[in-house]
């Protein structure tokens, strides 16, 4: 089931619940019964970790006004492997 948003010219926005893909282009306003036009809006994404989503939203809002300055790469946690230069690797382009 999906939640679809409509707008009545008199009473504003309202929502109806329909099967995915079965929403009509117009729906009756629950207050006055007039036709309400369907509005395309952003989907609501549901994740299991609400705290992480809110933290990401707060970080995005803060960086909008105060971008963070990065001076070094974060630690990767994985040990770096040394690759031995063999004659086959000498011909590869270097970054």
C-alpha cells in the first residue's frame, strides 16, 4: 500500500492510501467532497536505524552553513598491504 498526496483548492493537502500504481489523478476531498489534484512528492524512506538517519540529516544541515574542513584521510581500519613491484607492474600507468 502507498500513501498518495492530493491538494484541494479550498482545504489544502490531504492523503489517501491505495495500492501501488492504482491512485487516480483526482480524488474527493474528505472535508468538502470537491476534486483534489494529485501532487508528486518525495517518497518516505523507512530504515531500521532512525537515529542514523536523523544524525545524517543534522550533519547535512550543519554542513550547509558550516562546511567541515578535512586535513587528513580518516583511518581505514584495515592494514595496508605492500605490493611488490614486478616487471609486469612497471608498465602500468601511475596515478
